[in-house]
């Protein structure tokens, strides 16, 4: 590896094997700091390294030199872990969404910040920044900002797991009232009765048809969903081993078998 020193050996300028660009490094404030000069020529690399070192010294003197991981470093670690651990469990589109939100919006704003600087105040500055830089002149949709905050929170959680951040900041909107409360659609007792009577009637009228089993399954599914309260995806993934038939002792005179889901 080609290696040179400048400024009284305070700064090293070196080139890794198979790399086009020169790198520079210096030990300052108890930490080794490195960066790429983005220069292919040695003289240009030395000029860049000298300016880079003097800038670091100035930041150290003013108390602005970070001795912590940056948001960009945490984001890189998050993407490595998330894509590997969730492989096959999250759709490629969802993973790509995290990458796009980081690349387009979060890293340009938070990338150079130390993790402790990603505070509630910085989050509010980001919201204002997103409104001010909107190409349409309109604020981004609430769901758009929400998804970006989800990605931001995932990066910060990665940082806390690695001990790079003590705690997660409050990322909630400070002035927004509670959003619209949405309720899941549901059947009234009369509507539910109308539904199961219709499915039962359909199962009986198809007694001689090759659709008989499907009609009976549909009727059983309606009764099962209404009486268990399961979500559709939970019911679809249910297996025989998840269910146990038990006897209800609450009514001794007329014991009734019930289905109990095994947690």
C-alpha cells in the first residue's frame, strides 16, 4: 500500500490496493479519522488532506468535532442488518422503500449529524425542510412523512442496539392534533344474522352440486371468523395444531364444546 505523510507526520495519505483514489487519515481528539480525497493524483490528494486536517483542527477548537457515530454510519448498518435478517419476510418493495427514503430525503439532511444530534428539534427542522423543498409547493402527504419517520426510527433503533445511542428521541409531531380515528368495518347483529343465514342457505341449496364443499367451507369460515375475532390473515395461516377442543364447564347442565386457540 502506497503511503505518505504530511504536516509533520500528523496526516497520512495512502492508497489501498485496487483503489483509484487516495485516502487520508489522522489521529485527533482520541480517535482515528479517515476520509477519501476523491483525488487520483498524489499532489491533489495532499492538498485535500491538508485542508481536511486544518478543518478538523478548527472544529476541535470550537468544540464541534464529533466523537460519535454519524447517522450515515448507523443507516448503513441498518440496511445491512435489515435486508439480511428479514430476507423472505419482507417484500422487496418494502425494503427498497427504506433505501429510497434514506437516499432521497433522510441522508441528505441527517447524514452528517452525530446520532445524539438527531433530536426532537432536528426532526421538526426536517419537517419544515420537507415542506420548504417540496417541488409542488404543497406539503408532502401525511403518510409520506410518517413512512420517512418509520425509517428514521429504525435507523436509530439500530444505533441503540449497538450502544451508539443512549435512547430514542421523541419523534412525534409537537403541534398536530390526534389524527382521524379509523374503525374497522363490522357487522351489526342483524347484518351478521343475515350473512350467516345466506351462507347456510347457499350451502344447503348446493347439496347436489360440485360446489357443495366450497359453500359449506364458506359458511363455516363466516361462523369461525365471527366467533373467534381473528384477522383474515391469522385465520388463513391457522393450522390444526393451533386449535384444541375443550369443554366449557360454565354450564354444567349443558356442556358445550368450544374451540380454544393455542398461543
